[in-house]
C-alpha cells in the first residue's frame, strides 16, 4: 500500500509540474502575441501616416503642375 501511495504522489507531483510548465508556456505565448499585435498596430499607423504624406505631396505636385500650365 505504501508503494502505491508513493507512486500516486509521484505521479501527482509530475502532473502538477507539467501543468505549471504548460501554463507558463501559454502565458509566454500570450505575451509574445500581445507584443506582436502592438508592433503591428504601430506599423499600420506608420503606413497610414506615410500614405497621407504621399497623398499630400502628390496633391502639391498636381497643383504646381496645373499652375505651371496656366
């Protein structure tokens, strides 16, 4: 009976350790995902800003070209 109890406790400890490892891995991946989402949001904002700036300068060039023709 003592051997069965010892084996049960050892299995229980091993399972608890494995669960803890898996929880840590999940938390780490969630943090990495959150970091990547934040980085993606910054890149999207930057791309939108660059598009707006290009549109602004294209408008300026079009206006100058039009004014030069008249």
